[in-house]
């Protein structure tokens, strides 16, 4: 790999450092010793780093004490090389050659592993993608960050928050001010579990949580294992346009509504909303797709998986072990990609038999590892739903047993119903309950707080149809 090594450039950079050691602090985090293709140069730079961190002089004499190899000839050549002025260009060239060597090595690894009979092809692909993602996203790895640099970065972040006038939101906007206050928003690397029994509105609420991010022209990836992409889009457009979902499903739109709906679809089509409705998705496939998407669109800021228990396992393990593997994989992936991941989850049916059906952590279905891996666990509870359910069951039971029908009537579903969003676990903050309103005919949620302004788009209704649809 002689063509992937430039001894002159490496010598020139090392010469510049020895000529003026005071510049080393400006560049030491930009390079690793492994970035140098020549072994002795790599050892010399490693020694320079060690001396710098020990606050010792970066001189030929001290470098020789830190290196076990015979570097006398190399040091002589470095001292004989004229120091350079454009250090940035030399660092860039060294990093580029280092990256090419890593890719060349990876190509050989791929060749060798592809011939191994005892390694599954999907495992090889996953390892390769992981390595490529690591090489590309961490081409300028840092070992240590000085506290002064950290403080400077922290001050900049606080200044941005202060400028926004937001004293509580650090992560991405959840769409609900009270939830933002309790969680500081959803933060990078967090795994958020959104759990409920069927028909509670998990998918609708997750879509609502994606809207603030999409409105800021940032990317959102939505893995829908149960619902088609078009159905998801229909739900989004229903609550964004304030047109009942049922009307959209059957195309019951007047002329004004149709034109309004059509215009809004064109407006929102520019969103960076990536939907994958592949059935039978497993954690390996999901990880692969997200890594590629993150490289293609660095603005990716939120991932939603709907829902966890539908994901396929690997190697036909016990289902509890599979779910544990999935939840752990999602947590690791959230940290790797530096985005929050919202994973929807079903709850055990046993809670239906309790007097108080508000979910608790013990109701999480199939694995205690979900509770362990999650940073935040949110439960959805709709009291009105259970009142209707109980009334229906009482009537059906009376009919079946030949008894007098109860006098109570089945409550009608209201256009707006109160919902409790229960924070059952919060690794870095308080737990409690946030009250929301569910707009049932549009399948979207708003906060009860009076100062909320979410989803205040104009509601369009046709007074007169101008033309038949």
C-alpha cells in the first residue's frame, strides 16, 4: 500500500510540531497516531500526545524516552525537513490517506469473511455497515476533551437556549409544552417507550410528536410494521388539515375541502419524513437502514418504531429474549446515531381485569428488559374509552344471561376527550401525568394548557360545493 503512504507529508507535519511545540494543542485532537502510515512516525506522534498530556516538553530527547523503537534515523530526517506553514492542508492529506488505508483493510476483511462458512451473511453485512458508519462518521475521533473546550461548547448551547427564551426544553420538541417541561424534550441517545393497550392512540400520538421536528425541516424516520405508508400519510393530513379521517378514507370531500387538502399535501410533501412499511423487520435490518439514512441525511433527528412487539427476532430465540435483544439494540442505536428513538409497545391484557386500568411498568408486555433499557416510558390512558367498553360489556352480558338490560346507555364517543399521558419512568427527571385532549375525528392530540397553540391551522368546511368530486 505504498501509494497510500506519503512519508514527506508526515515528516513535514512532525517537523512543524518539533519546531514550534506550542501549536500541538491546536491540532492534537484532530489526529490519531494510527493516522500515520509509517510505523515509526505513528510512534513518534503517540509519544508527542503523551508528552503533551503529561505537560512535558515535546522535544527529540523526551520523545526518544517514550518510544521503544530505534527512531534515530527518522528523527534526523524530521529535523532536517523544513517546517511547513499550511498545517491544515497537511492534516487533511494525512487523514484522507488514513481513511483510504482503513477502507483498503476493510475490503480485505470483507473478502476473508465472505469465504468463512461458519459466519452468516447477514452478520457479515451488519459488521461491514457498522464499520463503514464508524469510519465515515468518526473520521476525526477525539480521545479527550479539555474542560475549557467543554465549557465553551456548553456556554454556546446555553446561550442558544437563552436566546430562544425556553428555560426547560433541551431536546427536540415533543409537541406538548407540559411534557417538554417534565422531560426537557426528547434528547439525543434516549430510548422512549410509548405504551398502551390497543385503540388508545399510540400511532396517532407518535405522529403528533414528529410534527414539530418536521416543521423545522429536520428528518424523521418512521418504521410502520402494521400500517401502510399511505395510511400513515392519511392520518397526518387529517389532523394537519382538520378534515375528519373517515371523510378522507371514503373521499367525501367538497370542492373547497379538496382544493385545500390538495394544496396542503403539496406544501407538506417537502418534509423530510421517511416512512418504511416493510413487514417482518428485524433489528439488524432496521439498524442497517437507519445508518444509511443518517449518512444520506445528517438532519435525521427522530426515529419512531411502530411497534416493538411486531419486530421479528433473529435466530428463532425465545420471544422474551428476542424482545430483550430488540430493546437493547434500539437503545444502542439511539446512542450511536445520537437521536431519540420512540418505540411503541403493547401492554399485557391482564390490566383490563383490574379496577384501575391505568398502566404501570409491570404491564409492559413480553420483557422486563424494555423497562431496563428505556430512558423514558410513557403510558396512554383514556378513561372515556373504558367507560364505553364497560357499558357495552354490561349490556352484552345481560343479553347473554337473559337478565334485564341495564339502564345505563353506552356513552357516545366525543369529538374531544381527555387523555392521561403517564410518565412511568424517567431516568433523568420526574415522573407524573400530563393531561392531553384527543380530537377523535381527526386523530390528533393537544395539550389542555390554555397557552397551547399546537395545530391551529384553519379548519375548512364547504358551505357550497362548487363542483362535484
